[in-house]
C-alpha cells in the first residue's frame, strides 16, 4: 500500500546541482522520518540525509554543506537538493520512510531509486 517514487536523477558535471524528489502515497511523509540513501556499483548502500517529524535534519559527513533535505507536506514529498556535486556522488539514490531515525534504524519502506551520474 505504501509507495515511494523518486524522480529528478540525471547527468551533471562536477560542481553542478540536481534536485531529487520523493513522492509518497499510502503514508504521510510528515508522520515519518524520511531518509535518502545511495548505492554505487559494487559498493554498499549508505545513508545520505534524513528529515525528522520535527523538521530537524541529519547528513552524512560526505555531503554535509552540499546537500539539503526538505519536505513539503502539501505535496507529500521529500526533496534532496544537491549542489557542488562530485564524481564520487555518482550512485542510485533511494528515498525511505522510517518509523524511527533513518540514520540509526532500518527503513520500513523503500523507493525504487533514481540514478545520479556526475561526470568528471
């Protein structure tokens, strides 16, 4: 019943920006911790950022200062604004809904993912 659908992935050059969006159905994003994860080919999936019900945010050290996560209750979406992109940011990005902190607990729901490629 829960669906999370990511969009906005694409190709950008080093230093460029990209905005990802996660549209949720079956849940209200404001009632969950909403997180973003990424996985590069041959590497494990890693936490990127999350936004909590109170509006506080958390970021992986590798993206802190460059990425911003936000939510829009009216649209029931969660966005990830990425700037100053680097080739190492290349990965499949997935959004997730978590009953507890996405940074510390296994997400309950996952989206299908969207590809982000940063060229050098």
